[in-house]
C-alpha cells in the first residue's frame, strides 16, 4: 500500500483540525433541523440515526417535510435522491484523487459522508488523497450533525409551542443562506430561484396539478426546472474549472 493510503496520525489530526469548525456549524444548523424532525413526529433517537445516516441538510429537510405531510415512501425516497444527487458528482471528483491501488473500503467509507464542506476541504488537499484526512474531519462533523438533530428534537418537545414555531423560522434562514450567495453571483440562478417560487405557488391552483400531493409536485418541479436549466444554460467548462 502506498504512503498516500497508509495511516498517518498527523494527517488524521489535520482532518480533525479542519473539520472542527465544520462540526460547530453542523451542530447549529442540525439543531434547527431537529425542530423540523420533531414536527414530523420523529423521536430523538430516530432523528439521531436519520442525520447520522443521511448527512445532508437539504435532503433531510425535504424528507422531514414530506414525512410531516404524510407522503408515501416512494415520494420521500425520490425527493431525497434528487436533493442529494449533487453528491454523486462530488464522489466522482474525489474518486479521481485516489491512488489506483486504494482499497475499495476507503472509497466506500468516504462516499458515506461527502458533504459540500467536507468535499471542499478534501479536494483542496494537494497530491493523492489520503483517506485518513477525510476520516478525521468526518469523525467530528458526522456526530455533531446527528447530536444536534437529536437535541433539536428534545428542545422541541420541551419548549412551548410558540417558541418551537419561532425556532422553525431558522430553517428558512438556513436555506436563504444557501440560495442567496449563488443567486447574487449569477443572474440565471437568481431567475431560476424566483421561477421555482412562482411555479410552486401556481401549482397549488392549476387544474390537475393541484390535486397531486405536495411531494409529487415538488419532485416534478425539481426535475423539470433543473433539466430545463441544464439544457438552456449549460455551465461552460472554463467556469467549472475556476
């Protein structure tokens, strides 16, 4: 086994060092996510395992929202897959950074927790990818996300209803923080965000479409808008390389 895939305490500690601020951010965001999980009827233990096995804010929020709306299993599965589809591309990018002789189990374990932030710090490392760097970051980030969700559910169960409703607003702030920066940089993204809002509102009143469940409408809009954007406004190769 090459040096790039051998255990290194220094590399592991580097990952933990870089993963510590990510873990703090995950804890704060997942605490608010726990409020949504609580509104969906999940127990703290269920929320803990949901976040530990699906470390994705958008995917989990979509799933919890559909669960609260009594969506079917396939609706929850499909919308979670769509919301998390970008991680497939990130995993492919990371796969190119492994040394050819890297055992499969390293690729599998890192693929378990490819998030935006962990991908960012990992892909920025020079040279072949040493999996123990990512393990160090995951070691702090994944538990912080899961524990924050469980504590958010506990807080939701203990706090008065009005406070729980107020805390639920934090989730909207989280998603505004996700969509506003790219929308400010790219007019096409901004237009697509506004279009998705308008179409989502219109679907509540359009004949035929309004009869569909919330989960089905969300799936249809996500696929149609994203596919149309990919065809009409493809990202140029030089833009992706920057």
